[in-house]
C-alpha cells in the first residue's frame, strides 16, 4: 500500500492525493485520458470511500482533473499554471542557517519584494524528509514557483518530478542535482577550487590537504575537480592521501585531532589545509591548537568558501568569497522568468556566478595562533568570534 495511516503527519487523503499527482506528473495518466475511479483508489491504497472521495474532490477543485457528467473523471488537458499576478506566492526551501544562507535569502527576499511576490520559507536543517514535505506542500498550496537549496542526500526524485510534471517552475540554488533536469544558480565552484589552489601555489605551497564537511553535493565535487585541475596544470602530483573527499566536519573532536596528527606528523606533511568552509576551518584551527601546532608557521589554512562563524581571511592564506546575495537575486529573477513565460523556451539553464579569491596580502590584519606552551603568559589565545 503506497499510503499508510501514521506513515507521516500528513492526513491520509493528502498522501493519496500526492501519490496521484506524482503519477500524473510522471506521465502514467495522459492529458485527456480517463483517471482512476473512487473504487480503484480504495483498492489500490487500501483506504476508505470517504478518503478516496476527498482526494478526488481536491484534485478536481485545483484543476488537475475534470469531471464529465455521465462519463467519469479525466486528467486535465494541460498542466495547471496560474497566470502571473500581483501577490503570487513563492515557496523557498533552504538548509541550515548562517551567513551564506542568510545572504542567499536576502537576495531572494529583496527580489520577491521588487516583483510583488509573497515568500513562504522553510528551513529543513539538512533533513531529506522535511525537504520532501516542503516540496509536496508547495504543490498542495499551488505555489507559483519554488526555489530549493537541496540537502545532501535530499528529497527523493519523485518529490521534484511531482512539481515539474504539473508545470510548477523550479530553480535550485547553491548546488544542482545531476539526476534532475532543472534550472539552477550556483557559484563558480570549479573556478573556486582552481583559483584558490593557484593562489596557494603562488604563495609557495605545493603540498595541500583537503578537509570537507558534505562530500556528495555537486558544489563540493566541482570544487575538488577545480583543485585537482590546478595541481595537474602546475605539475604537482595528486596524492590520494591528501586530495580526497574527507568528511572532517562530521568527526568527533578526538578523531579530528587524530586525523590532523597523522597528516602533519607523517613523512611528507602538507603545508596548508584547504577547508570546505569557515565552519570546518574553525574546527581545524581548534584541533591544531590542541595539538600544539602554530598557524601559520607549522601549517597554514585556506577556505574553499568564507561561510562560517567569523571572517576567515585573517586566519587564512587565501579564501574564496561566495556571491551569496547575487546568487539569491539571480535565482529569483530566473524563477520569475519561468513563471511569466517571458521569452522562448530554451531548455533548462545552469547559471554560474563568478567568485572572488582573497589572499592574506589583501587583508587589513593577520592572526597567528600559538599553543599554550608558545605564549609568553602560558595562556592559550582564543579564536576570533563573530562580531
């Protein structure tokens, strides 16, 4: 049985309705073709007659199916698309919170206000089930369009195809999903990995290790590809013990310290640790401090992006600055264009926004981190905190 009582907090008739919408969206029922009957819904889903009636009534009220007296229920001839009008609604589905996500949202919000949309926001905190529910809710509430920052190992493909099959415009932001043909607005992640690595090479580093947080999303894999390309183009050997998708951010404190100790006390230690973002960089700095390493001096740090609890540049040799607000702005403009059908259909679009690489030489100040034994007072200096 596809829908079960208690399988989620969503009422049973809505679960049935969503299953039927996904079947329409995936092409199981062609426009104009006869749709399932109440009896068939009861048999297929194991639900009561009242539940089947309510699911069908909702589909008919929202224009997904039409009833013809004496003939039965049929799939609507064309996907339901509400005409663009003032006061349209946008569903925005984001993950976690922090400076990068806040700036993404600021760009989306400002553009929504400019274009006259209401914005409905859901923070999913990296939970695929919450992401799936948010997408299905957007379909239920007939959002004019949807912007999604997908979670790692996010909502199932069917949650997205349910929207796409009903003609609801959808734009992904920050990363794309290779399994879905959708519009997306991303930072130049390949360029970020390449340009950061080249800046470190110019600063004299030739042995670099990577430390990541998420490891399966496209933004991370594209950054790693750019890093490897830069190493190879400069004749630097790509070492599998250093250039690897290593989930540092998810490790316990003891395991972080053990990993860094193995890297830095080995026969050919890296001179710089390239961190996925400012959060990983802060964790790496804390672990290095506990191990008694000096930053810089014994080892340096770099950031694949500057999202984190504080400005990472004073503590790094170089860091990538993400165009977060601009990404949000462009994502909303692209979504508006899809909603309004402004211009010919050119297929899905991957919009890549340039990044900036900042180096220590451009910073107004530097930070040096020493272990307790190295400080004159014998006290351990604290890491910088957010203002």
